[in-house]
C-alpha cells in the first residue's frame, strides 16, 4: 500500500489515493487506485475573498517555526469559541517532495508535521484517514481577528505586550499579546489603544516585501511578536528568507530563534531546501518593520519620575520595547514606561529616561529581563 497523487479532471483538484501494485503473470505491473484519502491543499496564498470568508488565525506555543498566513477551508467552525487555546483542528496537507526511499512526503501546515512514513501509511485504517502525528495538539486561535490596514491611518504602532517588570500589585505571568496604537492624524488622539490576542496586518500588494507577490496580509501572532522583539533587543542577525520552492517567508520560533542559522525549513510547504547567505534568524516581521524609516530610530525622553513621591498610589512599570511596526514620522521613545493610579484614575502614563523607586534608579536592562522571564511561551 502507498499513497499516490491523482488529478481529478472534473474538479481540477489534486487527490490523494491509496494505491496497490497488481502483478499478473507475464504482464507489466498495474497500479490500482484503491481508495480516495483526501484532497491536497494548494500551496498558494489565500485570496482576499477567502480571507473575508475565513477570518481566523491559529498558532501553537513551543514550536520552532510557524506559518504567517494559515487559512484553510476545513478549519472554520472547528473552533469552540471566538478565541481560546483549546482548538483541535483538521490536518491541512500539501505535497513536500519525496523521502530518500522515493516515497511521497506530505506536510501538515496546521500542525507543522510531516506524513508519509511506512508507519503512517500502515495506520491509515486504524486512525480513520490521513492525519499527522500532531493532530491532537490543542492550538490557540482567534476567529475574526482585528485587521489593521497600514494605509488607512496616519500613525500605527504595534508592540509585543508582556507582563510588567515591576508593580506595587501582584504580577501574573502570562502569554504575550499584541498591543496596537492607531492615530488618524499625526500626533492626534489614539483611536485604538489596546491589547489583542493576535492581529492581521494588511498592506498594499505589489510592494515587494515577499517573494510570493500574492501575500498582502501578515498575521502577527504572540510567539512571532515575542521572538521578534527579543531578537531586536539582543541584537541578533535578523532577516527574512523566502522559501526557494513556494516563495513564502520563513518564520523561526523557539530554539531556532535563539541562534542564527543558514538552512531553513519552510512551514508552508514542508521543504528544507532554502539556504541563507549567512546565519540569520528569519521572520517576515523584519521587512515590514524596516519598510518604515523611523522604526529603528530611538530617542530618550527628557522626563524623570520619582515613584517615591506617589505614596499610597499603585503603579506598574515596563521597560519600553521596540515596536514591531511604527509608521509615524517621529522616533520612538526608549526608556521606562510607567502607569500610576490614585485609586480613581490614572495620573501618570508616560515614558521616562530615569525612574527612581525606593531611592534607587531603575535599570531598563534589568526590567526588560524580568518581562522576558514572566512571559509564557
């Protein structure tokens, strides 16, 4: 028994069939298509029309790579709610070439796992079809995520939201989120100022950010945002490598975001034939970040805060972090961001170059390490 691809000329879909060789004495072996297993998913980017029909983002913590634009016609309706971390989704297979023994190899884009070994094929009957080894993995998800259009506001800032470094109240460790500021006029009031579980960022097609020109939407998930900010903060060699087979941008996560490397594995098509000229950590957030000149320019604000002067008030403090996206025409501020509450309202909400607490000056470097430690990935 083996799996073979076959074009259905009526539907123009590539089907996956269980096959067997039939040997008759004195005749050439004949390939019998025994049973239809399923339909291979296309590699291409999802169209804007599909995006409107299937507005969902899913991701998993603990992975070493990810796909920035995973949309499947099979997954909507499988989510228990509008958001959560308990979705069990169907496999989404594309052909990933062949194994060394010549057998066809498939890649599940949903669960980031190969399929096609002898053991996989032998288990077809017992597991009820073609499913990958990670099919029981529970995934985080957002249905109908917030869509940020980069061309529809004067200023947009997107950050990785992490737990505070210091507070007068108890600090809970948590997963990262995506914080968004949107201003419709330069320097104006914020139309959006809140955290999201994940967002979709839309930009003009044909801008040349990625090798696959069909991509016009990039999903920013918490793991991708966290690794990007951490790599920026530690000065790692960041770039974006596009798959040599399908053209999709590559995203390193987890262990693969720790150390720059040259060989890169595609989460969209499951092939490992892409090499960068030098060791890098690859992320599609890098070209989007670099598309705006002020995104890498920082100033220290001429503001000082002494928290000891606010006796009886609660406070929360973060080290400022570099924005993932910064479209404003002014530099970002680098320092320590502080909120102070007097019990009824927030009386301080700003970024300072110097903050004093219990008579000592706080260190931004120490604070950001505490934020990284408290972030669950």
